[in-house]
């Protein structure tokens, strides 16, 4: 699933304004990051669980060539 939010009153976006990031679900977060690393794409920081949780899905953020943030969400 891909969520594309609508912000009322905003007719266009510049890079970095209006949208924080998109999120993509991945079955294997570590494997996805390894594949991206082979292409020179590194996460902003190592995978983690939001809010200091100790269980549940981990996430990681990478940036696309236009510098947009992409959240990778580990699916269970």
C-alpha cells in the first residue's frame, strides 16, 4: 500500500515541503538494506523500533536521488 496524503490549500510541493516522507512495507528489512547498500544507498541510522519499543516492526529511513525520505517498514 502506498499512502499519498492530500493537504487542503496546497496546490504544489517543493522538495521537502508539505510531505515528510513515504513509507513502503518490506518483508525483509535487513535484506532490503543489504541490497540497497550494494547500490551505495545507506540508511540514515540503523533499523530501530519507533518510540523505544522493544517488540514489533522495525523501520529505517533512506533517501532517494532527489533527497526525499523513504521509510522502510518491516512487515511481519
